[in-house]
């Protein structure tokens, strides 16, 4: 697999058209299983093949049960300067429900270990809106995390995917379905509590201390090109999206035959417009209306204005003095639905 990842970078060397790479992100599966030499070989390969910024943000996703002082020291030596840890909860029964490999004690210990090991750019994930999570437990999760100097938080509502054990248990009434009202309450409390604690709510699910917005994630929301390496990895070059096959063995076989095993979708004009609406409304920067209207013809401008004004009148959207369209606090609860209603 490692050899295939290294070779795919060679095969994809022209994908970014000599643009400067501002971030490298080791995403899940479980990249923290890699040792220091393996991680270092991937970073060094990226530096040799692509134009990489000198002060690049280099993030690795890690499970709490993989974090030790020795492991963090190795990661830092390999060039990792940002950790994203999948905490999810500080309650062991909730972690067991989510089939996570760590418990509440490990969730706390891994954060302390990362901090003591000198990681100064730390992100943590929490999940809300699932059947076992009471409002009191959710408040405890947030209060516990705020005891630590964590610079970035990603907080997601649990989604029930089809053909999963959780979906089957809910269908058989062995577990209650997620409560939308409870999820909404927990999300509103999250926003209020983190903003009081000095975090910027810069994207629907993401919060950061000043100067610690995730460069990697922000590139998605700014519609910037990016390249994904490995099975299931997605890429975007500004005009088309492509995604690699998910089967590991088939991926390795094709790469070693000097083929990129991917499917490609060329975006139509309407799809680009809709994506601009969706990703912009997810961020605190919002949708800059003057620039956006330049993408539309006169009839499309009239249609969009009509739908937009209905949401503004309903206090779901706001238009600032900077002529940017943003979700209101109320609108953030219905972000996906609002964006879909604005689509062409």
C-alpha cells in the first residue's frame, strides 16, 4: 500500500498544475498506525513531486487509543504539526455504543499527552444528536474539552447510514431513532458555549481559536483544487471531480500497472453554481453576492433574488453591509435544506 501511495503521487504529479500545496492531511482509516519512517516517506515524496509551501500545515487523524508520548514524538519528527483526534465523547457507554476503541479515561489522557508532547495545533471531534446523549451529558462533554487548550473543534450530528448495525437496531425498535429536537438543542448550546469560550464559528460544524482555522478544510469551502491519494480518495481540479476505487487490492494492482483507478465527473455550469451556494453558506464568510451574481444570467438572478428574499424575510438568512449572504443563527439549524431550496 505504501509503495502504491508513493507511486500514485508520481502518476498525479501534474494534477495541481504547479500550484503551491498549502496543507497535507493524513485522513482515516487509521493513519496513526503508520510509523515515523512511513509517514516521513510520504511527506518527503510530496515535497519532491509537488510545489509545497515551506510552512505547510500537516495534519494527521488519530484515534485516542493510538496516542502516546512516544508516538507523538515520532509524528513530530516526521513533520506532523497538527493532530485531529476523534474523541467523540467523554462517556464510556457512549463510546461503546459508537463502537469506538477507547474509553472515557483514554479520551482525556490522549489530549493531555498531545499537549505535554508539544502539539500546539490540536483539533478534537465530538458527536451529538444520538439516542444515548442527554443534554446534561452533552454539556459535560463540552465543559470537559474546554478544560484543555484545544485550538480547534469539529462537532457533528450523528447520521444513521443505511445497511449499518445501528440502522438495523433502530428499524427493529431496539433503539430509539435520533431526536431532531434534541439534536437542535444540543447544536444551539454548542454554538453559544463555544463562542462564549472564545471560539470562532467559522463553518457549520467547525470552531477555531483566532488564527487556527483548519487550512485543509478551508480549501474545500473556498472551492480550491485539491488532490487525494489512496483508495476512495477524492480530488478536485476546478472543473472536474474524481475519486479512486475503494478496493485496496484493486487499487494497488492498477497503480502498479501505472494506471490511476478513478472515475471522473466533469461539473456542469449549474453544478458549479449550486456548489458555490452550498459551500459558501456553510461558512461564516458567507456568499459574496456581487461576485456570485456575475455567475448568473438575468433570469437566474431574478429567480435567486426571489428565493433568497423569502429566507431573509423568514429570518433564516441575513445580508451584511459587506453584501455577503449568511445563515442566521436560526438558519444554521436548517443549512442543508436552505441551500437545496436555493439550488438551480
